[in-house]
C-alpha cells in the first residue's frame, strides 16, 4: 500500500551518566504546577484516561480490544476533521509473519492522517505513536504510558497544526503491532517507494511520554544525525521540562534506544529520526501502568515539549529546503 497522499495533492513520490547530555534550560521547573500553552490539557488527559481503560483490554494486536481502540482513534480523527492520508480512508491494514507462532500471521491496522504543507508540500515530517499494547494475561496491561500517552500527544499535535498550518506536509501515523516486533511501522516503511522515502525529511516518534516524573524527557537522534543537535538544544532552552540527549550510542547495549520503537525501520532505511520518551519506570510492561500513575502537570509539560519539537522541526526542514533550492 503506497502513501502517496493523493487525496491532498501530495507526492511523497537508562544510559550511563556519561552518555546523557543535558541541553541548556532557562525555564523554572515545578512539576506540580503547569498550564498548557500548546494544547488542550483537559482533552489530552481525558483521551489518555479513556484509551488506557479496561474497555480496550490492553489493546493487543489481533484482539477485539485492539480493534475497539483502533475504531476509537479513528473516531477522534474524524471528529477533528484532519484528512486521511489515502483516498480510501485512515486505515492501512497489514499482515506480517508471527515469529512466536509461525503457523499464524499478525494482522493489524495502522491509521494515517495528513495535513498539507503551506510552502513545501512535497516534503513531509512523519510524526508517529503506536496504540497497541500487551493485552490481558495476569491482569490487563492498559499501557497508560506505553503508549496511550503517545497517542494522546499525537492527537494534540494534530490539533495544533490544524490551527497553525505547517510549512511542510505532516503525516500522522498511529502504528499497530509495535509490541509484537515493531511490525506496523515496518510494514509502512516497506510499502514506501524510493521517492516517498526521499520526501520524508524526518520521523518524530513518540513512545512513553507521560511519566516525566523527574521532569525529564529524552531526545534520541542527535548521535545518528548531528545536524539535529542544534534543534534539540533550541527546544531544550525553551521547554517546560528538561529535554535531555542520551540513550542513543551503541556502547550502551539495551539502553541504546536507537532501535527500540517505531522509529527503528525509518532509521534503518536512512530516514532521519528523533525519538521522544521517558526512561523506564517500575510500571513498564506491567499491569500497573495505569492512568492514576500519571502526574497531569508533568504530562502537560511533556505534550507541550512534543509540539514545540514538532514546530521546530517544521521550521528547520523548511529552511533546509529553502537553502537547497538556492
């Protein structure tokens, strides 16, 4: 399935301390108090609460709960008025081998929307978050942080750019089957043509952005793409929390997050990536990753930082395109 976006007239034809590089910050920080500047704080929190509720039974790919979650996100997209990225709608079904059970296949559905750029519409940012989680076994794995938080942040990012049209086109991808081997995003990358890949300037991936309990959010990508470092540092100097670089060098082993989520297939394909997420916490991949563990002010700070990063990348990519055209 090709993401030509013809409906819009687009053609996208825990690390060691030494690895953490704090970016400068001039913003006073108090985790308990914050009023969002870039998004609807109450709406984001309500969306997080709903998507991480028992109603969706842990959202494991292939289950009824996952399908209900997909339908719920699609309904939010329709309500927002954002355009589908394809003529036939938001849904992009896929199948992939199931390595845990070779006799079966994984069947999932990505959801993809888009906003056309005002100045460089042929160039696109792809902003993503996965909506699936681990399902129910010894309890319901509701995945409030992982990754209902990324979905809620992505919905707020869509709302921001609808009110503040981007210079470049933006593709918004809600990936399925991340927990089953980063399958949904891999499927998307595999279906992109060479020209479509070339026209995606960067993938900004959001995975676990709610539990900024220490007032910290990590940005992964500067090691692989040093040209991103000034962008990260600029956002960090204005962000309402500590935006840190780290978790991105091969010497860290499992604490290197370069290939830990849906940005991995883009990185492997040579597409620039920037991943935003918090460090693992005691509730990671446990039934205790619940909505009531989320600090609302910290989550609001995180979403504002996500949107500030997306805005900064939009400006940076547009300038890069302008320089290339001269």
